[in-house]
């Protein structure tokens, strides 16, 4: 015979006692110490890749920075800095392709300059967003990664540019 009632799970019906505090805290601009910690990670990743000792974790930090700035610019700032962000995204694609070909991360000159400019934009954008907005964009990026086809590089571009995918055949 089938059991009709499920066991009570207190976690499913839990009430957050700090929900008011959390809401107020997230509605404020991001704290300076949080921005400093984030900037240290970003700059450390840039230095590691520039010196040739970059790891996939460093790539992930820079990639998430590019994507967060892209999403914030698109949704909050009416596509401000579109050219700079596009250049930085292309730099990340070239960086990933270089890693796949040679086994080491390294920027070309144009890519390094594009990422440096994007980090400056990131610092400016972080001064104008709340913690809630930042968390929302980080969740959106995580969902995009889970959906697949994320930073595939030139192989993806080649597949997208074939005549079959353009609807010509």
C-alpha cells in the first residue's frame, strides 16, 4: 500500500529569521571591503595569466568578470561600454583558444589592453550597483553555464557560421 503523507521536512518550510536584515543589507551598495577583496582576485588572476603561470581558476575569475560587466551593462546601463566589452569577450575567446592549442594561458597585446580596460569599467560599475543586483547577475551567469555552450571558442564560432546553421541549406 502506498504511503499518502510525506515525512515533514523542517528545512522545506523554514522561516529565515534574518530576512529583514538581509533585505536591507542587499539593497545597499556593495561594501568597500567586498569590492577590495573581489578586485584583489581579479588583479591576481590578470597578473598570473600575464606572467604565464595562469591556471583555469584564473581564467574563470576573468571570464566571470567579463560576463558580469556584460550583463550589468546590458541590463542596467543601456549597453554602455559595448565596444570595450566586446573587445574583452573576444580577448577571452582568444585566450581560451591559445590554452587549447598550446596548453598555457597568455594574452596577446590587444587582449591584455581590452581586459585592463574592462577591469577599470568593472570597478566603476561596482560603485553603482547593489548587492542584490550583483547576486542576481551572478545567478544568471551560473544558470547560463549550466545550460552549456559557454566559452567554447573558435569551434563554436565555426559551427555557428556554417551554411547549414544559417538556414541556407
